[in-house]
């Protein structure tokens, strides 16, 4: 079953009228957390990312690091599929950091995994933490890549999906013009 089929099966691909974190509007929305609540689907997506990363890198990473909260479950599943440990970064007082006893060895090869990459902000912050701790980022990966790019911070960006949903400024949104009201389903406040 394809990644898109798994996301449809779990009802993680939504149709309607949505306000994105950017403040823009769209008729489609991907809520990966809805899919990742199902262990079977999370494992299947993790295995697909692990396979795609191995195809790109040849040698797998030594560790997977993900930004919490969105990347935590899928990062764990990718680590499981690759047979390596998985840890995460988190925001403390507005800054991304690694704590809870996690650490990286000097030169350890790191795969950064996220659920959805749009602007890449959390991913780039996580890559900075990895480098500051002496890790060597070798690639980035995600379930979905909405950035339109095939690299992030100079590293290969491996994704299962590259959704191309229509996006409008609120003033130009045809759904608003028809009298609709956008809902904000995501976890990050709108810009």
C-alpha cells in the first residue's frame, strides 16, 4: 500500500477549508498525527522512509534525530526500521535543544526525520543542534515535503509525498469568497 493510501486510510488527508500555519488558506490539509496514532501505519511509513533513505545514502545513519513533537513518532519508527537509536530535540524557552540524557558522539552520522517539512524551520533548528553536539547530519527525511525543494540545508531531502495543494492568501481565497470560514487544524499557531 502506498504512503498516500495509508494517509487516506487513516483519514490524515483532509478536504475542506483550512488556515495553514503560514496564515494562508487551502482546501486540503495533511495531519500526520492522525495517521501516526495507528502503530501499524506509523511502522509502515517508517519502513518506507528507511528504505528510501538507504537507497539514497547506501550506508544508513548511526542515529535518527527528530524535532518534537511532530517528528517524534515517525523518527522512532524510522530508527526502528533502520535498527538504530532514535532521539529528539525539543523547544525550551523558545530554543531548540536536546536534553533528557540524549547526546551525540563526535562524528556520529545523523538522519534528521520530520513528519511534514513546509518552511523547514524546525528541521534547520534541529540540524543546528545536531552540529553543535558534534553529530554529522547526512540527510533529512519526512513523510511529506511541502517545501518544493529536494535538499534542506545542503542535505538530501527524502520524502514519501510531495503534496501540491492549492494555497491562497486569505484575501484571494475562493472558499472565503463563497462565504466559508477556514478552520485551523494544526498544532502551530497561525502567523
